[in-house]
């Protein structure tokens, strides 16, 4: 059934990529402190193009022996990204980031259930959300509050 569709798309000059499943090597990641059986990790995503805007990978992982259930207010609202210059000055959100993260857009509620050892990964386009200069260096951390009283803080990375 789909073969005819893909042939049609190819004739129009369009292609469909069948990317292999992404594999995340947890052993090479740096992690924040464990809180409430959960932990965060962030990593810079390598860019093929030196002009491409920075993106980071954020993992939330269940390191407890029990299932962890919580509700995320949309993934971009669940993670709070802190971007700072090396002197400690905070980088503000850019116009796109302010619009995307405006309070009236916070309508999504995502139930999350992580079995022991499971994780969820999200890519955050921080170069689109924040005012980042092309040649700047920035320290980045991410935090989240999955349940009242539990505040997760990631490892710190330097991008740029």
C-alpha cells in the first residue's frame, strides 16, 4: 500500500528517510543529583554545520526500583533551561522563545510513567529559544519539578 505512495513521492522529487532507531549511551552521559528516584542529564548535540543553532539533549531517567509517575505541563514547560555567559550573567529568552513559552501556551498535560531504568529524551533548540551569539560560549543547566518537593538539577555543560 505504501510502496505506491513512496514511488509517487520519489517521482515528485521528494524522499522519505527511514532513520534507524536512535540509541542513547547512558554510560557516557554526565548526570545531576538523584532526587526522588529521578535524575537529569544534558548534552550538547553535535552539529554538522558550524552555522547551525545549538541544541541540547535532555534525559530524565528513573533510577529507583519503583515506577515513577508524574504529569508534565508539556515538555518545554517541564524543563527550565538556564543559559549563562561564563561571567555568570543570565541570557534572556529571544522573541521566539518568549512567544513559545508564554503562559497562555501552557495548556498541554502529559502523563509520564517511567519503569525502573527507563528514561525519556527530549531535544531542546536552545539556539532558537535564547539570544545566543554565533561565537559565544555559554554554560547551560536544566531543572525540572516532576512532583511537589522534588527539584531535579542536571549536570552543567558549556556550549558554543
